[in-house]
C-alpha cells in the first residue's frame, strides 16, 4: 500500500512510521479498493511550508538560468523514467482510463521541458527610446523578476499536469511554491512533489501540503504568499479572488464547452471526436464537450451516428486499454449528474442513448431537446452527458454558445475557412478549435477562459508572465 507524505522545506512528513501525523485513506473510485494513504497536515505544517518557501525564495530568485533549466529537464527525465508507475497511480486514484493517464504523464514531462526551453530567450528585452528626442544616447532594458511564494491549488481531474502548469513556470522564473492538492488526488500530487525533490529541487523551493480546506483560507492571507494560482470550481475560485484583493490571482475554472457541426463537416470524424471529447474520462474535464450544435441540413444523419457511437462507447474498468468512459470520482458526483439528467427528462428532454449507473460508472448519455433553464443547459455537468440541438446558421450557433456564462474553448467542425475565421473573431471564448473537439489543448498555448470561466492565462510563457513583474533599466550612454 502506497504512503504519500507532505514535503516541507526538503523534509518529508507523515511517513509509514510516523504515528503522529493523521492519514487520509484513499479508495479507488471504480472498485473501492484501497489505493493507499496520504499524510494530512495541520496549521503548523502549512505555515511551515510557507516559511520554507519564503526563505528559499531569497536564493532561488538569484539562481542562474542554466541551473533552473537543468532542474526542469531533470524533472522531465524523472517523469519519463517512472511513467508506468505514475500512470498506474493516477488510474487507480481518480479512475482515469489508463490510456488517458499515460497521455497525462507524457504531457507532464513535456510541460517541464517547455519551461526549460523558454528560459533560453524569455523575459529579457531592449526597447528603443530614441523615437523621443530626449532618448538620444539612452538605452532601455526590460527584465522580468519573480514575485515570491506562489500558492498553487489543484483539482483531482489532472493532478499531475495541472500542477505542472503552475510549478514549472514558477520554478523557471525563480519563484517558490506551496502546493495544495485536491483530497481526491492527494497521492498522485504528493508523489509528484517527491519526484521533484528527488530530481534535485533545492529544499524549500517546492513544498506540498495536504489537509483541511478551511486552513487554506487563512494561509492565502499570509503576507508571504504573493500569488494564488487556483484551478477548480467556479464558486470557490471567485471567492478566493474576492477574499484576496491585494494579491495576484490566477483562476482556471469551469466550462460547458460546445462543439458546432457545420453542414460541410466530415460527420464520421466529428462524431468520433465528440464521443471522445464528451464521454472520455467520464466527462471530468473542464473543456469536455457538453453541448453539440448541429446544422439542420445534416442534423438527422449526425444524430443517428452520434446515437450509435454513444451506445458503443467502451465504458467501465479504467484499467482496460480500450476504456473511454471510466467511473466518476465519487458516489456524490454520480448522484448529482443523474439528478440533472432526471430533471431534464422531467422537462421533456428526450434520452437518445445511454443512461444507467453501476457503482460509480455512468453510461454515456445523449439527450435531445433539453429545455433552457435546466441545470444541464446552464451549469457545468462534469459527467458523461451530451446535449444535442439543431441550428440554422452560424449566427444562431454563435449566439447559443455565447449565451453561456462560461467560455474556455469551442470547437467548430468545418472545412470552410470563412466560417472558421468568423467563429474565431466573434466567439467570446479563450480558444476556438477548428475541425476538432474543444477538448484539445497543447501545453504551450495560452489557456484560460472568458467570463466566469477564469481570470488570467496558463500555458508556459503566459504563466511565466503572470508570475513575474517587468522592471526597466534606462542607461545613459556617454559619447566616446
């Protein structure tokens, strides 16, 4: 049985022989077997993490770029060495299908490599000032400087890579980290923290704490914490931003992404990707497809294909290679999603395919004619449920997408560059994915949402900017 420990100032707390530190028992959401235990810290341990990060910042901020590059590449190397182990932990702890787990671990390594690559050129600029006559004989240099301790709060659904999108840019820019995982993925995240330490991370530069959420609210007000980076629910994220007005805050929150199928779409390709993007990992991705909008001219054909593909979607044990839709994270998550489906059915929505629950596994579910105002039409379902409806023109589809209070990604299946460009220019979302599903993300692109979906951007270079402040130096060059 695996034991995951806290990391405080380079020391591990809460190991097998430590009887004084409470332990959280972690269960596999698919079969309820015990995955392991994770140490749980209190106020003293959390303050210890902040103090360690604050002290380490004094030296890490001045570390040379080559040292930061080496650490980032060494972390990526460790991840690749232990890829099978990390994938297995992830699948057992959160029920992520094994093929998705391997994909996340691969991206985890890439994310640290990308940060190392950026350090070769990022963050230094020279600006011309002699457009102004007063600037003749002057040079202006701009560098970006780290801010301090970054408090990182991560969710259960991507416990490695979403943490890496906070840790890698922080390390690259000379900041230090306190990492707080979701209690539903504590073993995965704390295991990653140990790996970072074993890769040679100096003591105190990365610290990891698992424990009661109310203590975090206190910690966020600590003056030594300079940046809060949160990925999670809409409600909690905006509460954090409102409660910490004097700090830099980055929020990556929820979404109810739409896929728009235009009349020229390759329907077989669109349906294949919609099934993957809507039901994969039981829909527990903030850019999972929730709404499918299909042009009326191809609606019947597309819905027929989507109905058959929904029924055929491989569902069940996440340890099997072909599984697409595994379990939801908990019994309460299953209960919530089924209640929303029942509400839509009571409002005369039609279930075209799927439905049914066994344990924490919910069959992929496709609904038509879901009325406006139901939870499935207005809230983030975070489950394997798709709604489908027709539209008559692109204007109508864009209006429908932008009616949501969320806006991270939207996918539009088309070969028509004018339609694609129109959607890109007009949709109020963080990214438009053309001829593919909105669940697509590359780790070096800017990532984040409009409106209630977030504040700020992740993606390596963009997060590195978020975690630093520019400072100018103007030099008068004396004539020879």
